[in-house]
């Protein structure tokens, strides 16, 4: 094989590699969403703490995952959370809780000792998954009086809803499950007024 032929073959191979790299699919990013805020200009009279929020280790994956069954995770191709899921849950719950209690500001854990809120919510999420077209949240939460260190209420929250398996549908249904969770938390908060 002569030198010209070798150079031609190498250039063809390099060109093929460059073309192949240019055609790889772009990453898509998805966010959890809160319900739209309807209240404007309301005076803040209370502070509520939120956190810590603990999530199962498998939820720390940046790719959106589904389950083939309870023991088998599948990652979606090129579909990623736009922020760590734990932070997205904090953000969405904060907005949803403020929508229920428009005179309350939510302060994320950790808070300063000189500005500790009287009440706080702690949350553990054990499962947030999609199996066979059903989205599921399995969580527990506590409402705590930070002054007395007393647990005022604690509840186990399990809900499921039908869902498609596209990343946008998964983000949307998880958002709806978090709206329902905030609603349950709000009922306990309202009793403390």
C-alpha cells in the first residue's frame, strides 16, 4: 500500500470519528415544578424551617431512573435532572408550603442558631420511583417544635399515581406527588396556629 493510500484511509477514519461524535444526542434536562404562586404582597408573620431532607442513596443519580421491577433500576438515555433531586425536592416543597401558608417564609436547614424557627419539618424519602406505569412516593415526615424539641406530629406518606415513562411525564408526576405531600404537611402546620 502506497503512502497516498494510507493517508487517504487515515483521513477517512478520522472524518468518520468526527462525524460520529457530532451526531451523539444532546442531553436533556428536567426539573420538578411547584404549583404556581397566586399570592402577592402578603406580609410575612411566621418562619417555618424545612429540613434536613434525606433521600435514598439511589436518588442521588443525576440521570432520571425508572424501575423494571422493585429491584432493577433503569437509567434513561440522555435524560438528566437539572439539579440534584434532593435540592429540587427542597425547592418545590418550599414553594408549595408557602402557597398554603402565604404569611410564612420557609427557611432551609441548616439555619443559624440566632434565627432558629419555632417549628420545622424534617423529611425522609425512602422511594420515589416509577414501576410499571405507577409513580410512587414513600416518605415520612415530622413537625418539630424547635424550642421544646418535641415532635408534634409524625406521619408516613405513601402515594402512587399512574404515569407515562417519558422523562417529562416522570418529572411532572413526581411534582404532583410533592404537591400532595406539602398539602398533608400543611394540615399539621395549620393546627399549630
